[in-house]
C-alpha cells in the first residue's frame, strides 16, 4: 500500500488532497505538513512512497525541497501540485527537470466537492502506477534478531555487536524489448518525438547534449496543460544551440528548430502553397485522453512524406498515446525508435510501441541526442536546403 505525504501550505487544500487520496483504494496518507522544512523532518522519521509537493510555499518551497531531497539522496516519487500562473509554471518545470515525477494542476473551482473530484482523477493514475511498481518489490526479510533502520544501517545488540540483516531480494527488472537496429540508418527530413510522464527531465538531458545545426525540424508532443509548454520550451532553448519554441498556429516549419505542441492544443502539420509546411493547432476532442496528442501529430505528418523520410522517437510516459500512429508510420516505411525501459521514468508509451513489435531501435536516454545528430549527418545539407526554401519534402 503506497504511503503518501502531503506537503501544502493551505489547510483547505491539505484537506482536499487528503480526502481525494482517501477515495483511491489501498492508499495511506501518513502525514500532512505545511512546508518543505517540515516535510524533510517528517521524512527522517517515517517511510514514504510518494510526496504530493506544493510548488509555492513559505519557509521552504517545492523547488528548494526537491533540491534538498536529491542532496540527501532520498529517492522518493514526487508529484508537484501547481497553480496556473507563469511563475508557478516556471518553478514547476525546474522541479520536473530535477526529477519530480510529474505535476497536477490545483483545481480552482468554487466547489470543494468538484475540486476533490478533479484531484481524485488526476492523482489516481500516479497511485495506480506506483502500486504496480511496489507490487514487484519483495519486502526485506527482518527478524527480531536483525532489526534495520529506514536507511539499512544495522543496529547494535546489547553485546555491542552489529546484527546484519540479509539483503532484500533484487527488484524484478523491467521487461525490455530486443535491442535491434537497422543496418542502414534513414535520412529523415523530419524528426518526431512523443513523450509524457518524466518528459521534462528526459528532454532536458537530450537537449543539453544535442548540438546543431540539424538539417531537419523536430516536432514534439509533451503532454502538458497551457502555460507549462511555454516554460518548458524556454528552459530547453537555454540548453542547446538549436532553436526550441512553443509552436504557434501558422508557424512555418524550419530546419534546426524544435517545436513543442502548446498545452491544451493538438498540433498538426499542413502543406501551404505559398509557405510550404506550416503548423496548425486546434482544440478538437482529446485523443487517448490527451490534448495535445502524439497520435494526432504523428498521423498528420504521414501523408506528406515519402518512405523513410520520417523518424519518430517515443519516450517515457504513461499510457499508449503514439502507439497507433507509430504503427501507421511503420507500415509506411518510416523509422521508429523507443526509449529503453531501464531509462524511462514510466515505461508505458514505449512499451506500447514495443508490444506491437514495430520499433527499429531501442535507445537509452543518454544516446537519444547522439542518435538525432547521427540522423542529421545521414540526411546532410540537402534536407536543410529543402526546409530553407520553404518547400519541405
């Protein structure tokens, strides 16, 4: 049963979060505190599997708390609770890049019941995923003669000799797809990326290493609400020498630029007679419960490109958004890569692709940037000239 600590400065929201968690089966709220300092004190004395951490708090805010958790090597899942302000969005992105699992928007309705209902649905998926992971962990064998502390330090018996408990069994490894690679890399004219939970941290690692110029554009769907994708794009743009922007309706697609779908909007590719390929956004119904949706973007690109002109990468995330469109891409002769299970925060979206057996390559996170740069060398200057001319493919 997951043990949850609530860290929130507003008493009303602490109550809403606690009642929301109480509606999710097999979850135990073990503590409620009002700031990060109190949370750290609580964690020194108690076992916790998940922290719901408010972004903006007095004494010690969410970002400072997360930094201290990492400094103390307390590897506990953290879900940020954020308001819908520009400042909160910027802080939340920093928290996600530091390793917070994901974030949930604080409901802002006037109804206590409605706020609670929204939080239940938002938190349920994180808790269900955590329960699955905890079910694979076998508890350490502890006997009265061999007590252990939270950090595994043996206590001494009355004779002054340490009693050492047997080590816990190794965790069950995540299933991995076969590491297969095409003998000949494609020469793509466009690269697509789909990512969700754990994405900001993963993308940060990719773009810190990614060097341009690239002879093609990169189109990215990261599941996020409005405001947050702008903050994410701004943050990534500072880490790399290629341009990273939040896409806008009507953007002309250019090489050496990464476009992130705006939160709350689907992003699609269209071909304009005057400008070549442009991006369009819409608020059509969610697909796979997502807007933006990976499937919507990936499917929109297929009609405009010849066999082998597209390379798609599916990265860490819950659910299976992107799997169906990757199957379409695969059948059309395009290249599909998925992030390896052992380097994913959540092995959901890549697993859905790999379950279909359509991936051409499984890549560790630290190899994704080198992979994209190799694709750039394969494509060469011809691709860049096509995009600069505005003719796209």
